[in-house]
C-alpha cells in the first residue's frame, strides 16, 4: 500500500488506489502475514486469537459495541474464528463488527485445543481457496 503522510485512518477497500500490485499479491496470498510469525515467536501474539484492529477502528466502534474491549483479555492472534468464518478484512457496517466481536468472544469463552485445530484447518482452506475480502 502506498504511504500517505498525515492521512486519516482509512481501512483498505476493494479497488483501493493505495494498494500496489505487489501489495495486492501479498494480501491475496496472505504472504503479508508471514512477518507476524516473528511476533508469535516473541510471545507478543498467539497463533490463534482475536485479530488485532487498528486503534482508530477500536475507538470508532467501542462506543457502539459494549463488549468490544473484552477482545483484549487475550493475546491477539495471527488467525481467529471470526476471520475463518468470513469476517476478514474491511468492516463496512456495525453489524459486521458486532459479528466479529461475537465470534471473538465465543472463542475466548469456549477455547479448547480442538477449536484451535479447527481454526488452523479453516485458515489453511481459506488461504488455498483465496478470499474475496483479501484486499
């Protein structure tokens, strides 16, 4: 994505002019996530957990979704239940963010080793199939 000095926060959108050709490939293939493995190895992130949001996005939705900050009770993850269930990428509506938070809370409250295995499996399938929301 091209850099815009002093730009307001804006989520990436479909056909976003800031996305470069290389960036489009990295995003579609999910190769852009590979550097986050360093954060996993350092213990700053988990392999599975709620995906982190930009701070501005959290601030925008925190007043509208009372349970949003409960996602922060656990380490953020490289992949999560919300992402593999279709809530990846841009959150255009309040309903989309509410569903993401609902699935993240479900994961936190119902975690099992087997749920992590299921999310890893679904994430691999999603990467192999590609995602319309990867832009």
